[in-house]
C-alpha cells in the first residue's frame, strides 16, 4: 500500500525554516522598537517637516484671527465706554429737567393751583403722563416744550441703554472668539514643538536648515555685510518718505523674535511688525494682514517699491515689507527672528502701496 502522507521535512529544511522565522521575528521586533531607523527615517522626517509646516501655517491663520478678534474687542470696549458716558450725561440732563419741572410744580402748589398735568408727572408713574401728549395743552407753551424735551431725552436714554446692552453682548462674543483663536494657536504650536522635539538633534538642525534653504535665507542673516548692503541698496531706490521711514523702522527690528499676537517692540508676528514699523513713520495701519492689504492701493509685484506691503497666500494670512533688490523684511514663523527673505518665498497674492 502506498502512503499519501506528506513526507516529514528534513533536518536541514527545518533549520532553514527556523532561521527564516527567527529573522522575520527579529525584523518585526526591530520595527516595533524603531531600531533600524535608516529605512523609515527619511519618510518620517519628511512627514514631520510637512506636518510642522502645516501647523505653522494654520497657527498663523489663527493668529490673524486672534488679532482681528482682539481689534474688534478693543473697538467694542470703546463703544461700550462711550455709550456709558453718553448714558450718564443724558441721565444728568434728565434729572436737571425734572428738577426744573419740579420747581414749576412747587410754585404752583404754593399758589394753591397745582396743574393736574404736573401732579401726574410727579406721580408714581410719570411715563404714563409723557405718553399722553394730549395733556400737554394743560400747560403753557414753556412747560409743554420742557415736557416734550424731557420725553425725548428719556427716549434717547432708553435707546443708549439698549445699544450699550447690545455692545456688551457683542463684546462678550468677541472675547470668546479671542479665547477660541488663542487656544487654536497654542494647540498648533504645542503640537509643532512636540513633533520637533521628537526629532533627533541632527534632524532638527536639518529641518531648520531646510526651512532656511526653502526661503532662500542668507547664509549669514546676522552678518553686517549682507544687511548693510541691503540697507544701502534700499536707501538708493525710489519710494515715499513715509514708506522709507517704515522700512528703516522694520530694519531696526531685524533679529527680534517672532511672537504670535505681538506688535512690538520686543517681538512681532507678521502683521504686528508691519503695524509697528508704519506707526514709527506716523501711519496707522489695521492690525491684521487681511486688512493691511487694503490699507492703500495695489500695484503689480513688478512695480514694488521699498516700504510696500507684500501679502502672501490667497487668504493673505502672511504679510511682509518689500525692502528692494527682490527682498522683503518679515517676521517668518515661531522660532525664527525678523529677517530678510526673497520676495518670492511664498505665492504672492498682492502688493499694497500705503
């Protein structure tokens, strides 16, 4: 009888199989521990860089949202203060008018002829009287005018109070928006820091060098030779006096750190630097990059002059100042200082002459 059972593997085959399985298990274990990083490192490093770049872009957009909400909060706070001052003035005028009418009523009472209209005015519900214009003919012309003015003043006070209440509600919503954008910025930057901290020191340095290379940053950004040459070149180019004064102010900020939500003098975000520099030149710019792009008239990039504002990306979430010679000054991103970069470092969306 012929047996159809599979023959038993030889000792050599079993040894080869064991060796293969052992090698596979070792490889899997090494993959879990991250030991053979040479194959995965380039992909992981590139993915980390891409993610950090994305987080910085998202944080910058949220920073501009934070700036915009902060500016709105300041405006609403001023409106509330003005409304409260107006209400106080109107209330004082109302009290003064009531005092005058009270004097009239007192005189009439002493004479034993208190007008029924005045009696009603000083009753527990004088508003009822004010709404009954028909009773105004019970008084002389002077009293009628005084009562009509009193009625209009009360209406004005009620309107001011209603508008102030609306402003207060808007202010609270704006403060909540500020807080939300702040949380977004902080979470994006915290994740970026975590990802960068997880890179080995050499890869972290390579990332910084790669960002500098992508932006075309001068190899010696702090070197006096490069910056002096750029300053001299910019000084020799045409431009309005205030634009050149703003450029000179921006040059004074070179080397100061990027700080989100800051507009100087010790640190800046991108729009904060533009606002601060132009303020030194006596020009008030809006706070956000989106608003700054409309702070003047737009010109083609080919006609850019020193001091012009260069907005980047379709949403104008980044902004810089043209410095001449194809360079801009800007506050780039967290961890970087105010510096020169090529004007074409990112897609240009507009150029604005203030």
